[in-house]
C-alpha cells in the first residue's frame, strides 16, 4: 500500500538542514506499523512530507500509495487518494462549523473519486452515529472546528473525521500527545474500530503506552533520518525498558 524508497528531505528555508536521509519503509494493506524515535529523528517531518505540507523539499527518493506517486500530488489530491493525517496539534478553524467541515470534506473526496455526493441528512446521520462512539456531543458538532476544545476533544474530533472519511491510509503523528489515560483509551478504541484488511496505519509515537491499546504489527525505530531497526511489538517494550540509547547502541 504505502512504499517509501530512499527518501531524502530538507527544510526549504534551511537547505543545509537535511532531516530525512534515505528513509525506506513499506506498509502493506491491513497492517498497523508504528514509528518510534528520539526527538529530532525526523518522525513529524516524515508525516508532513507524505501529507504534502509546505516548507519541505524532497531531494531524492520516492513515496507511493497504491502505486500512485504521492510526491507529485497536491495535498487535496493525496487526501482524495485515501491519505489521512491526524496532527499532533490539531488546528482550530474559527467560523467553520464541525458539521459543515465534515460534509464538505466528505463530499469533496467523493466527487474526486467519481462517487455521488451525500445529502445533508445522510451526512448528519453518519456523523451522529460515529460521534456517539467517541462521546462527542451535539454541541461539539455545532461549534467551530476544534474551537474551544480540550486536547482530548481535539484528538477525538480527528478520529471522528477519520471515521467519516474512511481513508485508505491513516497517518497518525503523536496522537497520544497530551492525552490522559481515559482519552487515550477512547481514541485507541476509535482507531481499532477502523482496522480492516484494506486499510493501513502508520502510528508515530514516543511511548509504549499508546501501543498497549493500538497493538502494531511492526515497530520501526527512526534515528537521524533513517529506519535503523525493525521488529515486532516487543521492540516497543524494549524501548520502554532500555531507552533509545540502548537500542541505538546495539543497532550501531
């Protein structure tokens, strides 16, 4: 599904600062992969480059989703192709209601795929059903996107967007950041409900605790812009016990 080969990327404003230095990774359909690594290793940069965020310059390598060249697409085309990015710090969009945002995003993607748009009533029924699973109130659906939301509410709102849009590939950038235990369990249950044979996840996290609830098939350690070690779920436990210094020392 997602295939990254020898990816190099740097900051556009600081071209001497190369962040990704030959990263290669493959995530098949139906699998959940986790990426862990110390601060500054390139985890968030990888998510931004895949999603098409401005400010990054890819100098070498490739990234494809279902055989389509992601790096040659605009961000909206990547979303229509099935890529979803859950941000570490979800942004607020004042003046744009949650329901309006969800209906517009869903129908824009359906239109891009040549599918018929859903009516306002159909979208409302769908959103209400998914929101109930995530304990998102009717008041939250009426408010501006993430405006006045707590950190946990913002993360649940992103899982709601994911549930409504049904992306093929879900990229989650430190979704557990700032969550208490109860909120993390609720977010994880929403993610687990979306696991399916034709969907894949790449979960970027610092901590084992999220992976206790979203159990990955494969864990990768990212350091200095490259994948330096790959293993099963036990690798995350090894990080918890030994820290990155112990893992990276053995990898070297």
